[in-house]
C-alpha cells in the first residue's frame, strides 16, 4: 500500500466526513427513548452499499429490550455491514445512540453545526463522529482498488448508553461479532489506548415512611429524614471504597486522585415528597458504583447491602429496601497483541509521531458495552481508538464537538490497519 497516496485520498474527503457527521447528528437517537434507529440505519445503508458492502438489519426482539427498566420506544434496529472474501475476520464497532442533550448548550445540539474545522452536536465525540470515518474508509478502499487483509464487518449498534442488555450484547450472542474487535470508543487521536474500563452497578435504596399532614408530623414517619442514616452509612462506605487502586494506571485527567485507576461511588439521585405540606411517605436514592476489573459485582453489591443493613438499626423508616442492576461489566484488553501493535503504527503515521514513541494504556471509570462482547466471546482481542483528543473529551457535555481532522486521522488509521 502506498501510504502517502492513501492518506492524501482520505484528506480530500474531509468535507464529506464533516457533512456526513452533520447529517447523522441531525437524526436524534437520544436514549431513552431511542426512537430513530431505523432512520439512522436507513441513512447509513446506501453509503455502505455504494462502498461494496452487504447490509443486514438485525432487530433486537421486543421481549428482550422491554426487560430494560427504562421508557424505551421504537424498533431496536442494528446494522451489520460485511465485506467477505474468505480471509480472517475483523469487527469494527460503533454505537448509534446518544445521551439526551441536557442543558448549557450555546449551539443547537441536534443541528450538526460545522464551524472552524469542527462539527458540533450531541454524539460528535460519543460516538457518532466515528461512523463517517468507518464508512469513508470502506469507500476509499474500493475507489483505490485496495485489498483488505480481513473479512471486514462493521457493526453499528443500539442502546450502549443505557447498558444492561444493549444491542451489541444481542449481536454477540447471535454470533455477529468476531475478534479482533476495533472498538471505536476505546481511545483517541494520540499515543494512548484504553486498556481497561470499570463496571457499573446501579443501586436503588427506598425508604418507606408514613405520609401525614405536615402540621401533624408527629403522627407520621418522614421517609426523607429517615433516609439520612442510610446516606451517612453510604458516605462512610464511599470513603473506604474510593481509596482502592487497580493494577491499571489511570488516565492522566486533571485532578485524578491517583496514578492508578480507582473506583467511584456516587450518590447521584434522591427524590422524595410531593407537596410542601405533606410529610413524605417514600424517599428514593440512586447510586452509581463504578467497580474495578479486579472487583466482583457481587462484592460491590454486598457492601452496599451491609451499609443499608447497618442503617436499619438507626433509621425509624418502616422499611428500607435495596435493589440492584448491573449496567455494565468491567472490561480489559490485551495491549500486547499484534493487532494493537499494528494499530499504533498507523496512529504514528497518521499523526506524524516518532516511530519509537511509546503508547500509554490507562484505565477509565467510563463503562462500555464491549464488556458484554468480551464476556460472551471470551476474548481480550480488542483495539481501542476513537476521535477524541485531550482538548475534545466532551462526551455527555454541552457543546460537544469533534475536529474534522480527527475524523480524517481515524479514517487513515482504519485503512492502514485493514490493508497490507
């Protein structure tokens, strides 16, 4: 492969990459509810057909996704696009959903604004910005008559942002994923690749009291007030848990508590009461517990249950209940595989980095649906990449944006990896 020629051909597609991402951002696939997967798949399909791939829509059965305890709506359509020639397989993965827009935007979150070499909108970084490079990589391979060294399979999946049982897990169970897997949300444009992701456990604590008129509060039980012993016990547990360290290094974010990956324990949502003059009869607390690859979800759950049990000896609530949902499993990859080495070569070439520059392989408390794929396939053969850089880590934030040049580089790196 003439690397200089191929990279130049990709650079000439910069405007196409920007326009494609802008169009994709305008299709609102916020989850929940996740209504517009069919529309986004319908946009991508003809682009892949023109690039010579065979498309297959894989629909998650409604009885599967209805088990997820969230207000979901619409068909869960995943897209699998294949280029087969009897060679060893490779899977290239991205998810199509995004988190809701939230607040604080200075631009319209679903307009796909292009300005000063950047594309703005919800999902620009996480992770719709990776879809155009994957599509255009296949287009350039076809236009230049290049021969991939793999049977290539692109998998664009549903419901990553809610976990529990996302589209990628369903596709893995159905045999669509084949390692190695190029995970387009496992790194960025720089000499770094994510080696490990935390698991995510949701705990919901409910305090049941007795509702009465506020003027007669002595006749009731204030569920909000009787939740406070639970909060106190959980805060003690939080302080203990967050002192733990993983064998994986931490991503060097500003203010990171350790150079090793540490778990997080966040009391994130608390609700109680309906009206000021009514003593609340029920209060609910939701906890996001991110656990290390070395920790077991059963142990993380047992610690919270023990804290709630201790609070039962103090709280006057009529009942304290605890429910748990495993949102994501932990995830780690083989950073010494030949696939990782090949990928890093492409990154050095695309970004103009020294050939002998060492990469770092940190862990992150961000969770991923690739953990389900890893567990189902029993493989650690992943390559982590993406469109982020140190100045564009704004996933789930207002004014999320991605530089067009980062999409160009990701496209170049994909072609380098796929073609000899």
